[in-house]
């Protein structure tokens, strides 16, 4: 009788412990504007779908950087992937370092 309960408890712990953790721990995901691009492959940077994706990414990231760091970046000047890098560098910067030091590393494009 005792071995049945012990076995049941062990199986329960293994089952609960084997569940994969939530991929979105904070409950914050990408906005729905990006769900239209899930799983898409682009033929190149001239692909109209990629251009639309890059514009959506630029607008979203420039607003997020403005909200989090108080730095206003023009979404037309920096490419979307550069804005991702800029945001990650801003997260790692020391409190005394100026933001301009990091922005000099990224060439502006029109």
C-alpha cells in the first residue's frame, strides 16, 4: 500500500517537473502586427513584404526605446535590426555613459 502512494507521488513530481516552462515569463509578447510575418521567408531586402516588416519593426522599436530610455530615435534613419542592437546596448550601458557614444557606432541611412 505504501509503495503505491510513494510511486504515485514520484510520478506526479516527475510529471509536473517535466512540463516545459512558459516561453513568455513576463506575459509580454510581440504585438499582433508582427504575427502576420510569423514563419515568412523573404526573398531579399527588396521584397515588399520585408520592407513592410522592417517599417513595422522600426516603428515599434523606436517607440519602445523612447518609452524605456527617453531617447527619441527617428525610425526612418535607423534600420530595424540596428534599432535592436541599439536597444540591447542601451540595456548594457553604465549609468554614467552618454547615449551618443553608442549611437555613433551605427551609420544613419535614409
